[in-house]
C-alpha cells in the first residue's frame, strides 16, 4: 500500500526543516568576553600572572579560528597600524595552538610576552601568524581613556563539521 500525498508531505517538510537548521547553524558567531578588572590589567599584573590569565581566556573554547585580545572597545574607529610579528608554520589541518607539543600554553606565553613589551591596541592570533595593532601617532590611550575596555574575542569552530561558505 503506497503512501498518500498527505502522509508523505509531513516527513518531507521535517527533513527540509532539519537541513535548513543544519545549514543555518554551520557558521558560528564570535564570542566576546569583557575582561573583568581589565582597567589596570597591565599595571598591576606581573608577567607570570598575565600568562596564566591569557591561557585561561584561550581555553574558553576548545577549537577556534582566531583569538583577539583588545584594549579598545572599538578599535575599528582608531587609526591603527597592524603588523605581523610572528609567522606560524603552515599546516592545512591544524592551527599552531592545536598542536600537542605547542598548544594554547605556548600561544599564551607569546601573547603575554608581547603585551608586556609593547603598547598595543589589540593582538590577534590567526592561523598564519600573530598580528599586533598599534597607533600611528603616540597618544594618551590608556586606562584613563574613555575608549579603554579590554576584551577577548574568539571565533569557535566545531571539528568534524563542514564549512558551507568558507569565504564568509
């Protein structure tokens, strides 16, 4: 006995809804976390504690595409110079912070070292390297500035899922 049109239609729409849901949730959104007590982060925290703090922030997501630690609430409004300070080895499958020998602890050490040496607006870890943004002109940007709001932003990815639109 064959199914009638009324019996087939609900199962087809349920499958279509499932496909739409899977396609719609394929692209994760960046998560942004304001750093609590970040007003005097660089003045009152020593290098060792800063490394541990960065490591804790990076562990927020198991896998991520990029990590950005910014001291400005909106760095896009500032005139910045972005420089690549460190190249990471090219690996098509894994980022350097996912390697068992290096991992997130190594990345946290590198980020904390740069934060301790330079006056930066933000530092960003991408798959190909470490980028640092500084101001074109020296200004009085610091904890007293109204634009000062330290935060960390991570773009999580899920292993085992396909990217639908890799260009987005």
